[in-house]
C-alpha cells in the first residue's frame, strides 16, 4: 500500500509559528483526502518526548534514528537520506535533497524573506533557508507555495526548474473559551514577536490612538523585541503579551478584539489575517503583496513601516462601527474561499501528477 510521509518536525520547534500551524492543519487534512489505497504517516527526528507531534486523525509519528541537528546536517550537506514512504511532503524547506527513483518529494516554500528581507532573520537562518530552498527548486518533484505573490518572487530570485503549484492555506476558526485578562477595548496582533512582524511599528501606531489597548498573542522569537518596554517608552500604558496561546485562548482573544492589526514587513500568506476574517474581526494590514492577495480587498491596507498610516487605518475602524461591520462581513465572505481540504487535495495532485 503506497504511503505519503509528512515531515512533522516543525511541530516540535521551540517556536512553531505559522509553519507549525500549517503543518498541524495540513497533516490531518491529507489523511482525510488520501486517494484510495494510500496511507498517510508522519515522522520526526529523535527527541526525548514527541507527544507534541500527535495530531488528531494521524497515528503517532514515526521517530527517525537521527536527532534534529544530525538530520539537518545530513540534508544540508546533500546526503540523500530518505525518511521512508513512496512520497514525502515537507511542510518547510527542512527536506531531503531529492527523491529516489520512482518516488516523489514536494516541499512547501512559505515566503522569500531570506532574499527580500534578510535583515529580519539571523545570518544563519538566511544561509540555511537560501541553500535549502534553492536546492528544492532544482531537485524536488515540485514546490508548493501559498500565494501567487510568492511564486512570482521566487521565479525572479531563484533558479526554479521544477513545477510550482500555488496552494493557499485553509482556515479553521478557533473554537472554545478560556479565562484571559483582556482589556475592554483592544487592538489584537497574532504572531511571533520578531523583526519582520512589525510589532515595533504597531506599538508606535497604537500609542498615537491614545484610547485603546494592545494585545499580542504570540511567543518571542529572535531579535529581543520587547513590546512592553517599547510601549512604556512611548507612553502606551496597556500592552499585554499573551505568549503562546491555545486554540481556546486565541478564540477568546479574537472574540473580544475590536480590530486585528497585521503590521508585517514581509509575509508569504498571513494565516492570522484569515483566521480573524473568519471570526468576523475587521483587519488592518500592510501592503505586503501576499497579504493583499489573501485579503482580497476585505481589509484596510496601509504602507509597510508607516506609523501614521497604520494609526489612521486602525482609527478608521475603531471610530466607525459601520465601517467595522462592513469589513467583518467582507472578511467572512472572503474566508469561505479557503479550506484545508482544498489545500490537501492540491498537494495530493502534485504527487499524482509526478507518479
């Protein structure tokens, strides 16, 4: 019986981020949409505890013999060690250098940040992502990208010789309720706290509003950005960082938010934007091409890095209930076009086309 193996290592990352969310959602969707006769499994490198990789609808992950550092080293050096299966899907560029004869390998490339905004990553991260993506663009069976914007940028930046398929993410509306200490009225931001997410710009913008709090749902990444300290320096008294949130906590934060702000300098998709739209929360986002593509006109667009423009965009929603209600309606309609079933079926199609 043929088997699709999904590399689930991102689920065990200290800060899984958006790629972790993507992996967790896509993995069970691939199992639900498997063609007749196919099975789906997941694999992770050797860890002391792999329970974090358990995903509903998927049997427990197979643990490989190598620890993460060893596996990363092998694949970065180009050693064609195969994790098993007739086909492999890598939800990130962490992938084998190529597939053995008769097997297929698809790799998801989420963005082109290592080339377009290298200053927002560590030097090591830039080098690793560039080398792994460039190799996948030449030697994999095909690339999966979340937006046309990423496909177009990749075609200019990298020598791509394999098929590229645009496969938008799906959206699952977070459910549940959790006790959170939230202000009465607040701007919400969701994402890892790191340079390319524009949290410093957002703090400055909310400080200009003067009558609303800021809530950030996300873990600190690299870059030592401290929104609370930045807020204190700018006279913004109410900033709350929730850290890593559960689905129930995210659902609670979304339900209470007046508006979601996406101040990113670079994105490949923008899943929090779509989740907010599905929840009926109006969105203000930057003019990053992928965000504009995903929002499809259902959000307020502002220039990247422009504090006054971001403040004005947020103000236009916060001070106009009619405008907020219209954006909520448009957002819900837009979000209905994105499903994880469609995403999984497109990944399967990439393998079937090559098999």
